[in-house]
C-alpha cells in the first residue's frame, strides 16, 4: 500500500524543505542566518503534512527574487511533482501558487562548472565534493544524516514505524533534528557558495 495517496513505488515524495532568505544583496551573514525557514513533514500524518509543506513554502518565500539551487533539475522536478500531486488532491489553487517558483530557480552548479575547478573536486561537481573545497569550514562530515539517500531512509523508517527494529539491530536512529540539520546545511551551502562566486567578480 502506498504511504501517500496517488503515489507509486520508489516515487520521491516531498517531505522537507529549508530556506535561507536574503532580502538584499548586501544582507549580512547574521541576518540571512536568522531568516531561516524549514519544514519537516509529520510521518504519522503524511497527507496533511505534504499539503502543509506546500503552504509553508509559499508563505515563506518572497514573491520575487532568485531562488538559488544546486542541481536545479532535481529541485524543479520536486516542485513539479508537488504541483501534480496537489492537483490530484483537489488543491489546484495551491498548486498554481507553486508554478511561478519554477521561473526563478538559478543553478549554482552550472555557474561553478562553467568557471571553477579544483583538483580536490576529483572530477565530481556534486555538492558533497564541491562544498568542502570551496568553503572549507562547511562539511557534512560528523552529521548523523549526511546524504540524501540516508535522509530518505531515516524518514521512511519513521513513517513505517521501523525505528525500534533498527535500534534492535544495533544501528543508529537519527532524529527529526538530525534531518533538519542536514537540510539546513544544504541551503546554507547555497548562501556561502553564492558569496564565494561573487567574490571572484
């Protein structure tokens, strides 16, 4: 049985977001850090939570300005998935509010690929490879959740009530806070990478 109505096996359900918002180009690090919004779905009420996620994202994002991403195709795909799913749930109005976001996405990966290379990338432009090289003080090392696939597994275990089973096998069971910290680092990385690229101009 699907854990969410109108979904298929292996479908990537949107359950979390993090946003760091800079209202002006010269905003200080502290002001951007404090202007952080996040949402993590309730695994026990996934249907209402996914709708709540879309509402929270629409309410948190300013109505204009660029939305920095890394590997834009993935982020665009998740927004389109959310729009389609909401429409299937009778939430057409909310789905339409998400559509303008697609035109505002900017891909930092493309900018870095076009003009920056470092041997320590080791041929990879993944955010996990690029971030610690360009911004050495930022790293996913040490986080209880440090990969997207792991985050998906952790949340799936929460939804399916497998956390006790995982602990009985002697494995670590990351918490909701661990998931939030991972997602927050993803978007803080966009802030720092953007500032780094501007410093080259």
